């Protein structure tokens, strides 16, 4: 699946969830990393954004694992890149 620049803008916009804890993780990730992701990773991020905020919060705070491998892989990617960006 090919994603257009408009898709990336839409993903950025949908990263703004209105829940501060999610915004602090997802907005910087979208702003700095979306253009570097593979099509497979972008698909995973698209699917992640379709989930409910309560579920995202539980997964991104590592209180529960995401229900699918693809979602968990995307959660892990967001968290790993967030950790690296805070080290720089």
C-alpha cells in the first residue's frame, strides 16, 4: 500500500487525540517519524489510530499488550522512538 503526503498529514492530525498523555507520545512521533516509516509501518500506525483512546493509553503505558502482533509492533515502535528522541 502506498501512502501519499495527504495521508501523512491525516495521520498527523489524527495523532492529536485530546488526551495529554497520548498527545505527548503520538504527536511528536507523527511530526518527526512518519516520513521515515515503511509502508508496512505506516499501515500499522493507521490501524493504531483507529483504536479507542482508552485502549491506546493502556497499551502505550505498558499496562496491557495490544491484542494483535501488528498493533503491538506499532506500539513498540512509537515507544522506542519516543525513548530515543528523549536521549538526544
